[in-house]
């Protein structure tokens, strides 16, 4: 899948595509950089930017936080 198609995907799929490319553990800045590199939408970038500054150990640690704080269906 080309990065240019990512913004056209539903937000949960955008997160899946972005988080698949992250090298773990990652901090908030690393997550945002990976999202930008993948061509994620501004909505995804804004959600990541609103996350706490901390180290995230894996995909589950990010999706759990996103799912509980932002959007039903994201991270499930």
C-alpha cells in the first residue's frame, strides 16, 4: 500500500499502518515522525500530538491509550 493512500483510509486503519512502521520502544516524537513519514492524515497527527510525553513499549500501549481517550473503534 502506498503512503499516499493512508489519508483516505478510516482512522483505525491509518493508525494500524502507521504503528506497523514504528521501531519500538518509541517516544511521542518518534510516533509523530513515523506518522508523517507514512503520510498520515492531520487528524492522526493531532491525536498523536495530544498524547502524553513518554516512552511507549509497543503497539498495544498506544492503541489502548488512543482507544480509551479519543474514538470508539480506534485501538479495538
